[in-house]
């Protein structure tokens, strides 16, 4: 079965979105100058509370067909929550972009289920963040899981790995696009940062900017 794909809502976030985030009234976002740094993510073995074993690893160029197939595993609601509208397929150019992460400005991770021998048998979730050209401390973030793997703690594990890599690369804020009523996403993102700005561009959507907590700090929520 295919690996679930999670591309950005657009190849590049809208300029107006980042302008709004940059002018958000918060001091926490600019407490230090952070250099933009590359990261070298290593696969991370994880075990869920129900005993399921998995690995969070970097997205690879060879994952294109898996990401394309994974799109069809999303329920209509899950598809809309992720893309803010129903998405049928990805173009070849989009798949190339989504699977060729430079791990400087584009960090992508996949959640792969393992069998008893430790081999990957299913891809069920993807998370990524893409740095804004206008502000190297700001990145658009997204995460998606197939329905049967939601509410199992997998999203927290995958986003925790992404959060650590984002911080290491110099990213200090995440910008999330979501539909109104997507409380699960709001709760998940709030584990890793504090809301510093919100905007409602219309059509039942909102843009939320989070000032990231430093990994391992007291501000991190269990």
C-alpha cells in the first residue's frame, strides 16, 4: 500500500500570508538572529502505545509513486482538511517537488509502519515544512495521516521529529493553513508552539502562526 502524501497547499505560500505573519505583534519571534542551516535527518524508530512499531524517516525521491497512491487512501473529509478542498491527483512536477527535499528550506518526513522483522510495510502519514523566502525563520507546515492511523499518537511522534529538525535548521515559526473546525490539527500544532497570529482569508479557512517552543524546554507539552 502507498505512502500518504502531504504536499504544501501551494508550491509557495502566498506573499500576503507571509506579510501578515511578519507583522504579527510578538516579541518572541525575534529574540535572536538565527542562521539558516541544513539538517541531516536520521530515521527514528518509534513504538506506539498499542505496540505498533514504525519509523519516521526523510522523504526520498523514490517515494513518488507511494505518495500518489496514498492520496487515494484519504477520506473525503481528510482530503479536505489537508488541502482545504478535494484533491484528486498530483502532477509529475508536484510529485518531483514533494519528494526532492533539500532539508534546508524544505524538510519532509514520512511515517512508515514496520513488520516484526523491522521492514517497512506501509506508509500512513507525512509531515513537512517549507521555509518562506521573505523570512528564513518562518515555514509553512502541514501533516496528514490516513484515517485508520489517526488518534493513535502517530501524528505527535512524526511532528515531534519535524519540530526538532525545523528548530535545528533555524526555523522559529510555523504557519499552518486549516479549515475551521479542524480542532485536532489545532491541538496538535499547539503542542509545539504558541499562537502569535491568526487570520481568516475566507471560505471557512484560517491561517495560524505559531512561535515554536525550543525542543526540550518546559514549554513543550506532553
